C-alpha cells in the first residue's frame, strides 16, 4: 500500500506486510515498472524521482531464507500528481531572524496557498505563535529552516476546544493546529502534509512554565497546547522533520484517520513530554522514527472515564515499525483507553532502558478494552501489563472494569533487560471475567536471572522463552488459570 498522503509529484512511501510464518531477516526488492529501484530489510521504502503526472506500478519481492521460492506482493498502480505550486513565506513578509514574530505573515502565506500547494519555510529561524492549517496543502520546512514557537502564552490565544488526558477541555492553541474538535463528527480537514528536512521547535519549558504560572495547579498543566495538534483530520502525512521543545505533548491527533508519520526525530524534555499520541483515531502508520522524550514515546489513547466511555471512539489499526526509542517512559497503550484500543502492531523496533518498557496500562475504573496487540521482531528491555496506576485516576468509574485480551509477543530480544526487577509483568483486573487473558509469549530471549510475574491472568502460554544458558526464567504466578510454560 501507499502510506496515506505520501504520494506527491516526486515521491511515494510504500508499506507492506512481512510474509506470515517466515522466520529470520528477509530482504525485499522493490520494483517500479518492472525494474528494481530499492532493496531493504525493512517493511517500508520511500522512493523519489516519480515524475510529475506519470503513472507507475510498484511491486515488492520478498526473498526467502534457505533458498525457498521468493514471494511477490500485489501490484500497486498509482499516478503521481502534477508539480505542486509553491508559496514562499518570505514573499508574505516573514523574516527568519529568530526575533521577528511572524504569525501574521505565516498565516497569510497559508491563506494564499492554492489547493494542492506547498507553503515553504526556507533556511532561517521563523518565530511564530499559533498557526492554523487548512485542507489540501503542504507546510514544508526546508533544510536549515526552523519554525520556532514563541514562549509567550498570549501568542496562542484565544483558547480552543481540545482534549488532554482523556477529557475534552479548553486549552491554549498549539504551534500548528489543524481541524476542529467534534466528538460525533467526521473529518473536517483533509489532505494535509507537514514535512521537510528542517525543524519545528516549540516554546518548550519556558512556555510550559508560563502557562502553569498563569493557571496554578492542575489547570496549568491541562491548559498547555501541543507542538502539533490534529483534530478530526483525515489523510495526513508528517514526515522528515525534527520535532523538539514542545510545551507538553509533541504530536497529538484526535478523532482522526489515515495518518502517516515517518522519518521524524522527536525530542522533548518537559513534564508530559509525550512524543506521539494517537487518540480515538483509526489507521495510524508510524515508521522510521526516533524518540528521545520526557514522558511516553508513543501513548495510544481513547479517552478517560467517564467521558471516554460516553464518546466511545476507539483507537484502531496502529502500525508502529522500524522505530528507535532512546529515552522515555514507554511505548504505551493507555492509560486513557476508556473508548477502547484494538489492532496494534509493533514490529522491528529497538528500545533502550525506558522507564516502563513496552506497556499496556489502565485502571479498574476506566472501562473500555485493549485487544488484538501484536509485538514481534523487537529488541526491548521490559514488557508490562499494568492494571493499577497511582496517577491520573480522578474521574468517576465506568460501570464495568476494562477487558485486556489477545496479546501476542513473538521473537523478542529482552537480553539487555535489568534482571533485578521483573522483566515481564502481566496483571489483570479484580472483577470476575476481567482477568487479562489469551496472551502468548513465543521465542523470547531473556537475561540470566530473569523473573516473570503474573497475577489475575488466564490462558497465558510461554513457548521457547529462555535465558542464555537455555534455562527458564523464575516465575511468580498468583491468581492465575491455565498458564503453560
């Protein structure tokens, strides 16, 4: 498939599935019009030189290990659009001196952009407050260019309806805003790209501190905007950029669908400094990104009790591949998951010593569900399924406790994990019928002295889960049924 919104006059990003049931590293040959144009061991490729207005047919060949016959993908036929018109922000009065506030000039360039056009920020540092994007456009930050967010809260006024930690509320606007929040409605902004080889840098800790000083207590934390905020958006690409210095979460999208995020370097060092937050959204493709964050690297969300149960919009079909997680709290599902989460694939990723590793988390008050999660071919340092959290639990309880089920972890390297604490933790909820169930661990490599801790679980299996000496980990199992190892 073509990743959403990645087809343009000169470039396309392709995604494909690894052949089922095949072990080992595979090599893929990507062909355009019958000629091989790229080889890779990943399940994605970004190809250039398409030619404006030209038609192409792409296929992928997977070369099997051991001399087995190669497998070929379906054929994908596309036609590249005509060359996109470009609007330079400097032609609308923007000055890249790092001092001039360019909000009006940059917004004027956005307003002047014709359908299908590109608003280009060239080399230089362009200071700005909140900007509002529109459908059928691209915002491009060129190499050497920096879109720099102001550290003054007044530059993000007036406040807008947003969602933070699972509840809809008014917050300051973000540096880049797209769409209008509508919990019951479809997309109201479409066909948008934010890309380039430059940098989007927010107001960071200084802006965060200013908002928190204006609104003491929890209201200050919840009144901050994001670096990039998408609401009720469809067919969006965010690619190639460095994203840094958010005042809170970095990239947040709500009630959205068909989102491609690739080639990003995300850095944050602020409280609640999440990297990417898919929130009650469908069809997310996150690949070839690097995370160095002050909170969760990726946090998959769907609202918080009780409002999240009422809105009832799940996050579905999230594909995370070929990403590197250097620092942060975790690769997380939850803790706001009251609308439900299903269909998550994490593959070919490498994580450092994250605070909680790969984590599925909630509380018994949340309601909702997390189901159909697959993690494979990854280097991780901890896997945790937590059902009791000491934070973020200030809403009225849902009528029923959550359901966690159908998790599969295969070909996972956990040998770099710290054996002084449990390497794998899987917990369930206390109510009858709400234990975590149907969990598979297969071909998992653990460090010497590794411990596995299970509580309130059903139908959990361990196949070829071993330490370097060929032995089994130490198991601590309580309130469990049908655990095989």
